[in-house]
C-alpha cells in the first residue's frame, strides 16, 4: 500500500470534521464502460479506472459537489498529452447521502497499463452547502478551470484491479470566512491518497487443447466462467482474493472426462498459474 498526501493551504476557521472518500478502482478491460481519451489504448493491455465517492456525516444539512470531470495523467507523457478522461458529464452529489457504505461512481474509463502520477478533479459552478435550511454557494478556486491537482502514485498492471482512494477531510477543506451573519464558504481540499491492489488472476492451459473446455471458477456465491482458446489457454481476471474451485468441462463429454480443481488460491495483484490435464474416456 502506498500513501501519498496532497494538501492545499487553507485559511479561516473549520467546521466539525467530516470525511468523504473517493475510491478510484482500476478494473479490467472486460468490466465496464469507456470514455474518449487523448491516446487510443486499444492496442495495449488495458484496465478500467472507476471513481467512487462516499462520506461521513458533517455539520451541514447538505454538501452538494458538482463534479464536472475527472482526469488522470500517465507518467511517460509530457504535460500536454497523456491525459485520460474518466468522466466529463457534470453531475451533482450530496456527499452527506453517501454514508454507511453507500457510494457513488463519479467516473469510469479504459486505461492502458502504466504509471499514473497526476489526477485532476474538476469541480463546477453550482456547488453549495445547505446550512440551517439556507443555500450557501461553495466557491472552488480554479476548480473548474485547471482542476484540483493531486499527486498520485498508481502503477497499473495488466489483469489486476487497483483501488485509488482519495481521503477527503471536509472539516479542514471547507473554509468559512466573512461576517458571522453572512459567511462565505470555499473549498480548499486536504486530501490523502492511498493505492492498493484488490484483485488477482487465474491463468493457465487445459490439455489436450482439442478438448475445447469450458471453465467455471466458484467461490462462496460468486461464479465466473470462461473457455479455452485454440491452444488450450484460459484466464480469469478481476478475482477477489480467496480460495476458488475450478470446474472444467470438455466440449465432448463422450471423449473426455470433466475435472474439478479444488483449493485454488488467488492473491491480490498476482496471477495463479495452472496446467490442467483432462482425461480421455
């Protein structure tokens, strides 16, 4: 796990501390939707980055954040290229509704493998706080123009899922200034960034390849399926860490026997390799 702190200087006095968490989950290419990016990743191994947001209660009626877009930057490109857009549809989130395990996805896109070092969160006009039933505008300096700039340290590998969590300290980030009778509210974020791998892979071959086998990976109530290619190779990706059973069923059961492989361990961020032989009848 890598923890990076990104803190912006703030002034004024702070309200009761609240926390909301944005989880950037880097999923695999077969899992989800995409958006238009500055570089076409289709020729390279890819994953999918998803942005999730959740919160703890705060001393407001509502805290409404307008997310215009979310972008990340790959390290091996210059400052004007290498940017990938995770979301560009403005959406308003009342973060105080996102409590007790509830979260909201605020961005998703295919990304090529690589080392990502920057994230920009663009907060749009219309963000506000509701205090004692009254709406107060929440200003975000440079939020919609250059975006809130965060340093991240996320190395994305093929066939692995990564969670990039932005730990947003609302109590230190919402700054109140001006006369007590008519205060001003501004957002100057204090954010802690945590990166962890969350899933692994099972890959290997079934021989003979002529068996044209189908495979199922089973763990508690979750079941995934795949099949072998012409060389007998197979791969399960995006698996949560744990112990799985594999069921292997050849296409022609009159020629080959089905097979069960028990106690297959999957670890986050790694690949479990298997060579499976099915028996002829």
